[in-house]
C-alpha cells in the first residue's frame, strides 16, 4: 500500500465520521432511549474506532457538532492526538435548510471559534447535518472561511467546485450560478452507514441491514473506483453510535483489509487529499 498523502496514489479512501452523539437528540428533545443510543457513540463507538484507526495507521476526518466538540472535550482531544482532521457539523446538528441566514452564519462562526480554541488551527471542512442545505448555506460556509463542503452528490470520486446562485423555477426557468472557490467532496446514501444500519419506519427495523450486504456495496464501489477513477477519492460516511457496534466494526475491518490489498490505495484525511491533489 502506498504511503498516506502520496499524490501518486491510484485511489484515496477517506473514512469520515459524523460524531453527532447527543447533540441532535437534545435539540429535538428525544426520549431517554434515543438519547442513550446516541450516547453509545461517545461511550463505546469513539474509543473503538480510534483504536482501530491507530492499529491500521489510518488518518481520517471527523465532522463534529459544536455541542459534542465542547461537551466531550476528551473525545475531541483524542481525535486530534490521533492525527485526525476536525471539521464542522453544525452546533446542535441543526437542519440548515430550516435556519434563517443570520442563524446559519451564527452557528458557523460559533463553531469556528470553538474549533480554533480546541485545536489551535483554522478548520477547513463543513458537512451539513442531514446533508440538508438552504439556498444560501454554502455561501455562508464560504464566508466563514471553510475551503470545502461534503454534503452534495453531483459526482462520486472527483471533488468539484461548488456553484453558488443556482435558480430553478417551473415558471421562470433555470439559471445556473457561478463556480465558487469552495470545493465539494461528494457523498452518497449507500456509502453512509446510517441509512444502511439504523432503524427506520413504523416498526423500527427497516434499516437494519446485514453487514455482509453493506460490505458488498462498499467493496463494489471501492473496486470500481480503483479501476476507473485513477487519482480519485472514495468517501465513506460513518457515525460512532452506528458503525461502533461490534458486528459492524468487524465489517469495517474487512473493508479496510480489502482496500489495503489493492495496489496503490491510500487512506487519508479530506483536507490533505484536497491539498495534495490540487482538486
């Protein structure tokens, strides 16, 4: 396997973790059961994941709401000490499409200042909670000093420049905005552990896929990207309270092993990939 950060990599795999913990549940006033499920991420998932990444010498990117970052400061310190990237995921995992422009800016700037205090560095990445954006959210993200977003799906293995100012109307037609300086690291639902594994629907079991099914999907994406997207980036989205369960950790370990067996595959943080590739 090539060294992390190598610009000659055939394929870079980015393991990204949305460390929501209780932030979303507190904002929504969730039940004690749902809050306990979220707390599993802090109590069990994060230590397991960080131990695996350390054993495998894998740097990663963590999108962390401000509440989680400041309340669980030990988690934040462990993420940073492990050489991982800290990136923005709102404060209370807010739906940015439901916030006013002023509130969106306030959340972003509050997070930036807290992240600087925690890490001593200027953060670069933003991922919208729920991958939900308002019409002007990404302009606010750019204004707050972020250099990349990871919430959109217009590509798969190639980062691209975000357009700002698109206008779509049945009555008035379509106007495409201008490309901005903000770079997009594309995501997709099947490469996210949450819709694959977490309960959904009236019986609360619809999303509980077998790890073998999810591993099949993730490995198929890995092999296709390796064969058809030289120099590309495969981004996987995970949540400590979800992927941290034992049978799913075993699946993640199998995915890592398969990726390492492919020639020219590296694992890296999103900020370092974007810097090294010039994407």
